[in-house]
């Protein structure tokens, strides 16, 4: 079987799964009420939650760690996060509060409403994570390759999945601004150091993957170079 990419959730909060003969790797873990939608997506692909070997986090924010702790405890998945975000994921460091510019009421309420529906207000932090480093190729289905792209958070990661031709950027960028509703590629809101993100993304130049997925918003069709071209400066 060729490796398969599943997109779970929606354009407001997305989780991705790479399904291979060796099992499943999850990229990000959504909101804390998302276990049911992950289970049914895997069931449709002929797999179960027990096939998840690992969860790779693009960063440690609450809307990305969602069901990771339950998958670790109840299904034996190992949860990987870049070292600088480990304390965010475990709750040793309190949630970040970064001010967002230019928010609009409608899209903001929609984001909060989805959070409410999918249990996002009850954060379940991880009791244990496996810290990863820039350049790691993880021993997980799909062989995820880790590229550090600090900026949104200090431990933000780009995750390359060559077997499905995809690159996952978490909240370094968004293609649908959760607070303004604008549908175009831009640096994501709540970023600690947006200028640092722009510099970090330069590291992705030349990568061949043609599908780029943010944590929030639809897929960006194109390479990292195309993305860098599209981003407003
Ligand atoms: Zn997010």
C-alpha cells in the first residue's frame, strides 16, 4: 500500500494522519474533544487508534495537543515535540498570552465556538513527551523529518512527510486567519516573533513537497518557495 494522508477535523482546527503499512503517525492532536473524529477517520481507512505509533507536534499550544495525552496513555503513542516547546506541552510553562492585532468578531466567535464544541476549553497537558531536535528523522511511520522554524513559539517545527509529498507548518503560517477570516497565506496570529518566523521559513527553500498544510485553514498548493513568494512582507 502506498502511504495515505488523512485530513481530520476542518479548516478551523485540522489534524493530519499519515497511514502506512507500519502504522499511523499523527501530526498535531487537535482539541481535547477530538478523539471520536480521529477514531472514525482511521476506521474509514481500515485502522484504529491503536495503530497510532506516534504523535508529532508542530508546537506546544493547547489547540494542537488536544488528544495527545489520551493517545499516549490509552493507546501507547509516543508524543514528540521540539525541546523548547516541551514545557508548553506538559503545562510546566503556563499557556501563552500573545495579543492579536486586527481581530474581527465573526471569525473570532466561530473559532471560539468550535473550541467549545470540540472540548478545546479543557486542556489536557502531557505527562510525558519525547523531545526532538532540528534535523531529526523520527523512527515513525512515514519517517517524519523535523526542521526547526522558531517564531510562532520557540519550539515550532516544520514536519516533512516525503512519502505523501506534504509539509506541515503548524501555526507558522495560516491560510485562513482565525480572527479576521481572511483567506490567504499569512503569518499566523498569536505569534511571539513573526519576523523570526519569516527568517525561519527561509530554511524551507528548495524543498520538493508541493502540498503545505497549516494548523488552521485550507491547504496551500505549491512549494515552500511558492509560499514564501505569496507571504505579505
Ligand atoms: Zn493553533
